[in-house]
């Protein structure tokens, strides 16, 4: 019941905006978020209400996933311990207000980077930790093998308040197909309604489809169509106006990706201190003073790699080994045919 | 002027203005710091999202304001349906609880105790997923009377295609006006001569005859468009043509009416029991039939007790309809405070509009019910 009262979260957030009296100024040289985080002793991280592979809690309340690992990396860098994270599960609708009204400091919740979100509503996207795209799931016995097989009158189940709704309209309009959108507040209801036969297709990000398919009563009776109808670069978001904090989150993510590129893993990170490659040495804090620029010590990146692992380790642990998307596709390093390419840490 | 009387009022006003001003100023500062702009200009922008069920023509090329209207009308629709059915069920069950028949009496009590003690959201989920489990796929459905199709994708009913619909509507308006005149005439006749006129039969007759005449002589013509099954894929079907009532609307209306009816039933029971026994006995002693006792003596007095608490139930039902978002019925909260809010990110603007809208809806219902309550109150002469 209370989960649904969260429909009124916007109201709560509005009240929060009304009541918080902040002395924060844009020109402040020190990062207020960093200071507060160090004072509190934990990183406040907004995640999904349960999306296997990205952010999902087990029965004991331990969060895992590639989105979760971004927050853990920041905790390792800032506080020295990847476990010092407080996770707040948020619906698609609540997520931005939770961030702008200071309830959380990082939003790492499979959120698509778009111009209007970045520019309009007080948010800043710091990077991309998963390149996704919207797809469709159908029943195998429908004989539909491509999005071109959809006919007018098709009903499509999806989640409320996401870019999915807009992409779906663009797609069906471009094909000239009249369709029936059935939008639910929570993913569990979407799955249940699609499973019962209310909809002919279930559309959301392909990673989401792969993860949710496991929840269906007969996963093998369903398949994801090959086409991708949109670009969905998913990444962590921070509040606009704290550029130091923004840099910390951005470079925590970049460190994980760069570590994979140079073959630094959680297992060999310590031994890499004596590497011949200066780029590797910088990455493990054996050379240069990169941490100081972020207001951190020099071993911040080493801690990330040791405690959380590099991006490849995180992907394997959360997405590949769980059978969600064994094939990394575009989320492979640029050196291996993917599009993961981050600016150098130097 | 007495300064002692005015001073507290001025102070109260000042406090209100200060508190309100502090909040708006604070919100403004905070929004500025976070780079959030404020304004209602977005309402005229293209919404670019679609809605599954709408009473007015709408698609993503219309404005956010139009999307707001779609949500508002859907909220009103489910509330009106809910209020009508809740009232009917409530009155029947309320009277059944007063019945001397043990079985009827107990059944009504069990219904009331069961449905009013389970949280409404659970009931909505229950009816929705129960409906989805129980209803057949479009290709397996058996037509009712050959033209109604109840399926998991919705209840498909025939639609009327009208010629000269305006003349038909005029004929109904004419019938209603003549009924009002008949009633005035009947009342005068009873006051002057003491003779009762069968107003109800005449009214029904008028309502039937005038529209039939419009068909025969007015050139009104209606054909029926029956839904036809359509294949979407090897295993997927749907219906085309006619009118589609989505399962979300049906289960939401069902849950709302069954839940609210329990409270209305209790109001009705309280109202009827609140009329003193002496009134009934006195009415019977002057030779009124049991029907007349109920209609002329008991009900007019009971209604005065029933209306005010029932108004509360109508307000509750309207507000509870906002739980629709849980089961994908596109009401005001789902369409406007949901999708539109997400796409624009304008939380303060949209939530304030939504709150004002529910406030206006509730106040309208209150005003109407207060008017009705005054109308049926005992007029002291």
C-alpha cells in the first residue's frame, strides 16, 4: 500500500523543496556534497526497485548490479569502503525529484541521458555505464519475428514515465500503425499483465526485457525481437551545481572502464604499482597527484579497483554470469569492437 | 470600530501572508539554486505520448493541456460510474440489512464487513488480476447476445452510428420539458382537488413516445456497428469497430463501487433506522399503503440523515480513483501527474494543478449534494 502512496512523492518532494533551507551557492569552492558525505559516513545512492543485473536486492537486502557498483566505487573513492552506501529504491517517477530535493546524492538507476533531462530539470549526467536500446518482447507462438510484423490494433504494455513511452509513439507513428499503450506504474504489474495476455508485446530497454523475461511464468515461450528502436545511453546522474562532486562520480566510473582497458583487475591491482606503463601506475596511484584535483587522496582509484573491480569484472559478475545478457555487444571496450571509450586519467 | 476585535484578525492575516510568502520565497531560491525554472508555458507544448483510452480525440501531437483534459475526463468517468453503482448497491444492501429475512440480512452483513475491511488498493489489484486471469482471449470468447464480447483486452460493445442525432437529442429534451410540466400540473391538481396523477407512468410514456416519433417522422436513423474480430498475428487477436471498454476501467469501477457501497449501505441503514417508529405507525393508521408509507413518510425523513454522510463517500470514491495508476487506467494521476510530469519534470506546476483539480471536483460534488440536501429538507411553513 505504501509503495503506491509514493505516487504522491512529487508532492513530498515539492514540500521538501519548500522546506529545505539551504545555504548552498553555486560559487562555493568546496563541494558541499563531498563534505556532507564524509560527515555522514555513507554515500546516498538512488537505485531501481529491482532490475536484475543493474540494481537488485537479495533477500538479505544486499544490493548488486552494475548501477550499484558505480555507487560502491564512489564510496570506495570517497570513504575508503565500498560498502558504505545507503541505497534508496525509487520508481521512474520519483527518481529526479529525489535527487533535486537532496534525498540522494547519486542517481544510478538505468536512467537514459537526454538533452531535456540534462538541461532542463536541474540534473547533470556524468557518463554512460550501459549502452542500451529499446526493444520488444513477444510470444514465440505469435509468429512475429520482426517489428515489421506488427499490425494496427496491437496493444503494448510498458512502464509509466520513461523515454519508452515516447520512443514507442515515434516508432508506431513512423510505421503508421495504430496501437494501444497500456502503462503501469511498476514493472511487476507490467510483467504480470503481459504474462496474462493483456498485451501483445512488452516494450522497454532490451536489458530490462532480458532481465524481466526470467520473471514470466514460461520464459521460454517469449522472445525479444532483434530490432532496436532507440538509443538509450544509461548512466549515473548528479545534482547540477556541485562540479567537484560531479567530477568525482564521473572519474570513479571512468576509472573502472579505464582499469579494464589496461588490464588492471581487483586481483592484480596491488602488483600493478610496479608496472612499466605510466598510465597504469597513475591508475593505481603510484604516480602523479590525480586524487588531489578531486579533493581526495592518491589511492582513491586503487581502492575502487580493489574493492569493486574494473568494468569488465562488474559486467561479468552482474550481467553475464546471471544469464541476462552474456554478449556484451556495444558495452565492450573500443579496443575490442565495442563503444566504451573514456577520456584518459592523467 | 473596536480595535480589540480587529487587531487579532489583522495579526492572523499577517501571519498567513508571512508563512505563505516565506514558503514561496524559499521555494523560489531553492529552485533557482538548482537551475529549475518555473512556468505554465509547457501546457501548450506537444505532449508526444499516447494514452490508451480517451473520451476526446487525443494523441501525442496534441498539447499537454489536452492530455490533462483526457486524464480529467477519465477520472470523472470512473467516478460517475462508481458513484452510480455504489449508490445502487449501497441502497439495496442497506435495505437488505434491515430485512427480517435471516438469510438476506446475514448475507448483506457479511458483504459489508468483508469489503469495507480490506484495503482498497488490494481490492483493485484483486479485481484487475482476477479479471485478467478469468477473462478469455479474444479468439476464445463467446459472444453475449451475439454482439457483446468480453475479453482480456476489454469489453467490446456495439456502437451506434447516427443520422440526424441532433433531432433525436431535441426529442429527448422536449420529453424532459413536458415531464416537468406534467409534474407541476399534477402537484397543483393534488393540492386543489386531492387527486393523484400517475406521474411516473406518464413520464416513462413521454420518454418513449417522443424519441420514437423522431425516428418515424424526424429522419433520425441509427445503425449498429458490431465489433469484428481481427487477427494481429498467429496467436494474437483483437476486436475492431464498436466501443472498447478497457479491463482497467471495468475492474477499477467494480472495485470502487463494491468498496464504497459498503459505507453507503451503512448510511442508508442508519437513515432508515433513524426515522422513529411512531412515524410509520401513524402513517399506516391514516390508511397509507406500505409503499406509500415508505415513499411519502419514511424515505423523505431518512434521506435527510443519509445525504450528508453519503456525500463524504462520493468524495472518497472520487479521490480513491487516483489509485488507478496501479493498474494502468489512464486517469488524471497517471496521465498528468505521471507521464506528463516525468516528461516535463515540472513537479511543482503539475502537482499544484492536480491538487487544485481534485479540490474543485470535491467542492463541486459537495455543492451539488448540499443543494440537494437543502431541497429535500423539511420546509417549515
